[in-house]
């Protein structure tokens, strides 16, 4: 079973193999249409024979065009001696009058995707049970920050095994993955390696190198950006400067660095960061948490808290408090225990997704949607011999390519004679295989607006405070026609993809029409099939004709595998119970996220580096979605349903004016009389009718609008609403949208909101008219907010409910005020140093808001949003009486007022209804 590939080695579960045994770097040479392919190959061979960069010239092959379905191109591969020679040799071939393709694929991705296309797949056990050893580890450096080359004093690690069966069939795109053994919790001690001097450090580093290179998966929190990197750089330093290292020890170190480690760079918000990957596989739980969850903070403690990992009597140490003592050793043990427990959660999502996508962890977890789906498409491109496009930011290339020529041939010729940017050159070298938009770049880049020249419509929305007039009304028994899988389903049904959809000329028969709200005038003069959109939509815009290939596109093929696997998991979830069902749900969530990301978004991102920008393929998906949702809306309205909300996730139907007996029981209030707007059975029948209709029209039996039901919902505005359900006899409230997120608020705000809303519902078990329901909800909301904050008992809440987590940097790192004075953040950092000692690096603090300001602040200020000067470290708090409950009550009022968009919470002043917003 192949576990991973580096630029130099293949890593199997039982051995390591040089990559040149199985693969060689190459790019694809493309003779222009007017050039004889055989003569072109001879010309290249004659020029490059004897070039030490070139290994050999491949034979002529036939590849499919990516942008022009049905077109076959004769090509040949040029193999290089080293992967880093590919760009320069491809430049030489380009200058010889040929074009080139796939010259910009990083070599480990090239090798991985080629091997996968042949069937050698990451984490593929080929139907046999496979066991992998996982090692969670963490390092401590007690002198960190004091000097440049810091010893690694403590290394803690813990190991466990996971077993699974996996298999795949690339012909049918059928995938299977099943855990056969996975620890529910970890027992046993954490191993710790402690070094008191340089000689001991060398010994312990050699021991951990032995452990890691005999491990299948190395894991930890931020190991790629810190722990791995620190070990890598420390070993390099010791090899160069430690005179006591023996020849055998140096050989063992170099064997580890050469065969099991690689230094690299990653980019975070555009800033390069040094990283190190340990092989066979590095599973970084920091990256995994960012991949799978949306959190306010991704520190180890924050992720552990989110996942419910609770280490008893957890020790917290700042860098200044580190020492070679029992407390630091305990801190390290608890770090490892926490990291291992987090890995148990995250690996259940990441390992099946890594297998299904074919991406090793260090690629998968750091990639966005476009990179992930480009990679999956690249596997299919290699397997089916289809030319994969260059990676680029389409808008940037459009801005830089507009002056090189009007046709692809002119652009390529100009690029040979000039020196365009690297990004433009990567695309121009493709010649006739450039995307068609290079011939109308003004569509993607309008220099007067420095923006795109088109308007691409998103999903259909029915806003509660504009279209549906449904805001603030308590809608009971809400039925949702869930369209979460609509776009992937449409992609499959109509074969929408970058390599399957192209523009139709005005004299051609059109396969379908796509909707754009805005197109530049110059685009209308290019001879494409375009007509006004009034016939289909009341909004402005144009319908543009497209052709669709009959053969499934690359993303279509990959989507088939994802959808097939999801279908299996959903069936297994219905029969599973307990821990197995929980694990299947986690697998489902990760694959569902990958599925939803692989549609119009990867085709319509002009400012994102990707290989498959195709506006027409993206518009085909969203246009069909508009048709389906609009048709569903009309059917529901015709059947008397009250549609209260709609977005790309579904259409929401309010079925009742009164709460159910189950909801009333959960709230401990008398159940009101039934008062249906439409019986739920009729709403569900309408959804089933829409399903049958669109399965027939799309000729795709897998199409499905999945119905969901909720006890109650209250909408505020688009994408901001509350959902109420009953679980095990108790009310559960779910918040949606930034209004309710309150990421800068302590958790007490959300706790109190849940209590407020429970009492609001108790006072509003039913309503007669929508205006009455809206008016009563607002009145109850104001009343209950006042009553709850007035009655709030500090002792009834855990201290965590009052805490705010923020990072603090050294005082000098904060930008000063315009007048040169220190900012409030700098003043806080300076004041904190009086309490906790010197702050030499960014640290996370848990704060509470106190009555007295931090020591040393001359003119403290306290706002309801950021009371910076009054944020006191929790661990230094002497008594709960120090908490400023007046601030917390004002904060809760502010949170409720902002979340609901209310002008005020005062019941005494008289306002008209229009002034309550």
C-alpha cells in the first residue's frame, strides 16, 4: 500500500523506494496544428540530444484537448533528469516553435497523480485489512526566545494503531473505505525524552528519529509549521556545529533528513512560512481543524475544547515559565495526550477523505476547494490522456495577456519574443490549448473598473425581510426542501465542467443556455449565440448558448466516486449504531464538504489560482439551479404553501401558526390548538412531486430534494436565523449567520440568548395573523432580555462562560496611534507584563472583564465591544466579585439588540412598528 510520495521517494507501509524506480519527471510537447508531429519530434530530439537536463524524448501519443471536446492532439513527452529542469527545458521547446503543456505541475503531485492513474493509490489496502501506526508527539524548548539556536529539551510522544479496509475501481469510480479497528480512547503512558545537555539532546533526537521513521503517520498540532521544523533545523545545526557527534550518529541523522524529512514553504494569507514534512505522512491537526471546522481560534486548547477533549487538571505555561522541571514535564505529557485525543477525532474524517481524493495529508489539509478538485481532475486526466491546463489566476492573466495578440497563435508568438510575467508565460506556452477566454480577456478584466466585465448570478434567494415578508414571525413546523446536493447533482446530470462546456457560435445549434446578468458590449460582437434573458427571468441579463460534450468530464468522473461513496455511507448510517454510526457521520460530513465544493465554485473563481476556470460551465450549473428552484417555488405556491425563506441551501415552508405538542412539552407549556397553514404531508408531497419531475427532465434518477423538518424557525434577515428542535424531550436552538455568531463575545451571551428565546417561545405558542406574530415576538424579546439580564446570577455560570480568548503580542509590535501614542492593545500588553512577566512572543490569554482596569493604565476606557483595558487574565483572578457584571449585562443587551437588528430594547418608550428596526 502506497502511503505517500516525496520529490525523491515512494513510501510504502513496509519499505521506502527511490522515486526514479517508478517514475521520471516530464512535460508534454504539443506540435502546432500546421506542423507535422513526427518532424516536430525529430526537431526537438535533434536540439536536445546531449543536453544533460534531458533524460529522453518520448514516443508520439494521442491526447484529448481539454478546452475543445472531441479534438485529438498528437503529442510527445520530454523527460528530464531532474524535476527542476522541466520549466527551462519546456521554455526551450517553446522557443523552437512548439507549444508545451503540464510544465507547471509540482513533481510530487506529478508522480502521485500518475501513479494514482495507474492504480497505485494513497492509503489503498486493495480490499485487505491494513494497520497503520500513528505517533502523536510534541516538543518543548525551555530556552525558546532567549537565543538563536535553541536546544530541544523535552520530546513527548504517544503511539496507537488504526486498521481499515479500502478499495477502489477507477473504471467505475467506485470507492470503499471502512475502519476495522479504531481506538475510542487512549490508554498507557506518554513516553518522554529529556535532555539536560547537548550530548543528551543528540541521543534523544536520534531516538525520536528512529521512532518517527518507523511510524506510518506522524501527528501533532502545528507540527509542520513548528515541531517538525524545529527538529529539522536543530539537527542541521548540530551536524554543522556539534563536534562531539560521532560518524555513525551523523550518518543516522543524515539518513533521516535525506530519506524521511523535507523542508518546504507554505503561504498563509500570502506570507511565506517555512515548514517541514516528516514522511511517510505528517498529519497536522492544526491544518485538519482549519479544514473541517470554522472556529474563532485554532489553538490546541481551542480545538480540544470544541471537540470536548478534557484533560483533568490541565497545566498552562507561558514560554517564560518553561523549565526542566516536573511542571513542564507534566505540561508536555498533557499536550501529547490532548494532541493524540484530537487526532482520534480528526483522523476519522481526514483518512477516508485522503483516500477518496488520492491526496496525502500535507496536500489535502492545506488545500482549498480548487486545488483539491484540480488534483482529482489531474488523476483522471493522466488516466484518460487529456491535457491538463496551466494553473493561473484567470483575471491576472487576462489583464497581462490582452496586449500580446488577438488570437492564441499571436499570443504564443508574442510570448516567445517578449518576456511576459511567469503566470502569463505558463499559459501562453500552451498555444492552441490555451483557454478560449484569452481571446476575449476584457470579459475577465475591465481596466476601467479593475474588475470583471461580467456579472455572474449566484443561487436564487428569497430574503425574509424583502421577498417573503416573513421576518420575526415564529414559523412552526418548518419543512425544508434541502438542495444541499443540488449543484453536484446538476453537474452530474448535465455534465457541466471546465472540459465539457464551450460557447456556441450564433450559427450553431445550441445544447443549452446559460444566464449572465451583465456582459460587455464588445462581447456581443464576437459572433456567439446570445439573446436577452427576459423570456426566462424578470431580472436583466443575457442568455448565452453553449455546447456540452457527451463524454463525462474529469470533475464529473471524480464526482461520481465521491457521490457513490457518500451513498454507501448514508446507507451504512441507517443500519449502524453507537460508535460506528458516529464515525460514519464524521466521514459523511467531510465527504459532503468535498462534494459541495466541487461544483460552480471551482469553475468561477477568476482571482483564485486554479486550472479549470470556465465561466460557461459554472453558469450552466447555477442557471439550471435557478430553473429548478424557481419551478419548485411556483409549484409550492400553487399548492398553497407559505414559503418563508430560500437560499442555495433550500426552500423553507412554514406549515403552522401554532407549536406542536412535542415543542410545547419541551417548553413545559400547554399545547395550543392546531392551526395549519398547510399540512406537512401536503408540503412533503409537493417536494416529492418536484423530485419526480426533475428526475425525468434531467434524465438523472439520483436527483433529490431532500426534505428536512424543524419544530420552529425565526428569521431576521438573509442567512441569519434561529432553528428550534426537540431532542430527547429538550429544546435545542441552532443559530445561523454572523448576526448570532458573536465571535467577539463571551459564551454567556449565547447561553443567555438560548434562555431568552425559550421564554419568548413560551409566550408565543401560537398566532393568528403574521403581523400579530411579528409584533408579539419583538415585544417578548425585549421583555425577556430585560428580565433575564436583571435576574442573572453570576454563581449559576461556570467561569468559562465569562471568558474571552485573545492573542497578545509584545507591546512594541503594536502599531501606535496616529499621534504617536501607544495603542490600547499596546497599553494592555505593557500592563499585562506587570502581572505575568515579559511577553516575548504572541501568546493566547483567557480574559474576564473586571471592575478595575489593568495596573499602570493611566486613562482606561471600557467599551461594550472591546473593554481592552479591563481584560484581566483568568488564571490571576482572586474572586468572582472582581467581574464587572454591569458590563456583562450591557454586553448581552448589545448582543441581542445587534443580533436581531433592533434599534433599542426599551419597552417604556413608544415607537411605531416601523421604528423598531
